[in-house]
């Protein structure tokens, strides 16, 4: 129903718990570790499953902080709102600016990789045509409304899950032919004393964390969720757990096939398809390649939705120009301007930066936001709480320390470019508020019934 003329327009609460879980899994991707499998395997000397499990425990602390803050502030602004409300509006603005880079870069790099993967299938199509197609498709499908996007996510999640099952079937068939597995064959993916190094495993874990990046986008849908104070918390934690279990099974199966052999430097990005080819021939090789393409289509669409809603949260509270970014389309009830804006940025960026550069930069903003949310949760639920609980101290504190350590391990180019992005945002905020003397932003927290 279209709201009456002159009445305020709100986002529509149509998403259930299962919708949230599906959105989160599609944004992260059910095949999340496949793209980075070769890098982790070489870094951790074959202990990929161990790094995935360690990273899952690490990210669960931050997921709990996100879920708890969503209970207090069920807003589309996510980390921006949590830090701004609990610590200070200025810090909230800085956090929002950092995470905007993360959210905008995700659909951008998905546009790049989808275009390149499609060229492997249809080499006669020029890159620019495919970049326009994918950036345009993500945008057009997202502006149709949240319910349409949710149904598309359901189909994509089901398709990728089927491919994962097929991969497992081929691996089982491949391993069935082995008559001599040798000592430790089934346990070496977890721990192989001949190759284990705690330093190498921890370094691999810093890469394995990429498997989970995107779970925080669930909180940006707080204003479109039924019972957000319950469902955001459950969905965030469950998506991390489901992703961790599924990713661990995938890389465990791959390690049983490939074992701890290092991948050649020029084959690292295609490592998982090479494992698939070993287990199931060229059919499985091409199936996995195609599935990675589909996964990135889903991730691009989902992350564009998250970026649009984060920009809406910042625009509505006047952190960025409200007239443009804080507007809701009366018919579709979505932040249409923001969806189009992110699509344009994704298209332009696809011709300016490479996939590697975009992926390297993505973690800069994400990890800063994770640190901010952990501190906000610590302050709200422990420092200011009348009843002090050790879990409310330990969980966000560990989440902050782990994220800070991983952030410090980013490449120097990523740290430099990220610093430039932050400098631009802080300068804009300083000019807008005359040196941060005026009130920077106003936070509007809608009710659960909006």
C-alpha cells in the first residue's frame, strides 16, 4: 500500500528470521572459502580447516556484539548508529564513513569478478559490456523491492547448496577408490605435525577471516525485519555458525583430495577448481567455476542492499545530505536513490581499480567497524550496566583485540588508501560542523512497529 501524501514513509517490515539467515549466507556466500582456499593453504601449510575454525570463534565474539547492539538500536544505520548512540555522534560518523567504504567496495569487486568469470565462458564479450550489464542488473533487481530480493536470494542459496552437495559426492567417490589412506590421513587437515607452525596458522587465520566478512550486513536490515530485537541477534550468530561449519566441511573435503601440497603461485586463485578437477574432472571444474560466478552475483546484490540501507541510516540522521540519501521511494519503500548511487559507483570503480586492490581495501573499513561495535557493546552492557557480567566484558573485549590484530596485518597500500578515505570523511565532517563544534548528527531510532 502506498502511504498517503504528506505522511512519513518508512521501510517495510516483511523479513522473517529465515529471510535474514538466507540474506546473510548469500552475502557471505555458501562457497566463501573457495576463492581464498589456495592462499590460506599455502600460508598455513595445508591447515586450512584449522584456520577456518579459529576464525569462526574469533568472529563469533563480534557477531554477538552486533546482535546485542541491534537489540538496543534496531536501526538501518547498523555500526554507525551503535557507536554514535553509545559512544559519541562524532565517533559514530567516523565509523559509518569507514564501513561505507567496505559496503560500497563489495558490489564493486563483485561487478569486476562476475565480468571476468563470464569472459571465461563467453570470451567474445568485451569487459566493459559485462561490467555495465552486472552493475545494471544488481541495481535494477534491488530497486524492485526487498521482497523480490529476498526471493532471489532463496533461489541462489538453494542452487549453491546443491553444487556443494555435488562436490561432496564427487569427493566421497574419489576417496572411495583409495585403499591405503596412510596414518593420519583423516586428521592431518586439522593437525599435521610434519608441517604445523603456529605462526603460519595464525597468518593463515588472518586471511581466513575473509570467509565471514559480510555477516554484519544483517544488522542493516533492522527496519525491515519482524521482531528485530530477537531476530537480528539470532540471525547474526547463526549465519556465522552455519558459515563456519559449511566452510570447514568444504575445505576439509578439499584437503583430503589435495592434502598439504602447495599450489603454484600462478594457480592460487584457481586452487579450489583444481581440487574439483582432481576429484571430478572437467565437469566439476566448470561447475565450480560457474558456481563462483553465481555466488558473486548474489553477494553483489546483497551487499548493494546493505550499502543502500547504511547510507539511508546516515542520511536520515543528517550525517550525509539528507535530501538525497535519507529519502525512501513511496511505492517500493526502499532507499532508491542509494541503490542507484551504489550501482553507479560500482560501475565506475570497475574501470578504475583491480579485483585484488578492491578486495584488499574491503577489510579496512569492515574491521574498523567491528572494533567500534565491540567497544560500544562493552560500554553499554558492562561499563554502564548496573549488574556486571563477565561475559559482557570478555566477549566484546576479545572481539576488539582480535579485530585490531587482524587490521594491523593489512597490506601497507590498503592502510594508506584507507587512511586517505578516512581523512576525506573526517575533513567533510569537520567542515560541516565548523570543526566539530556543532552537533554532527541526529539519530532517529524507529519503533519495532514502523
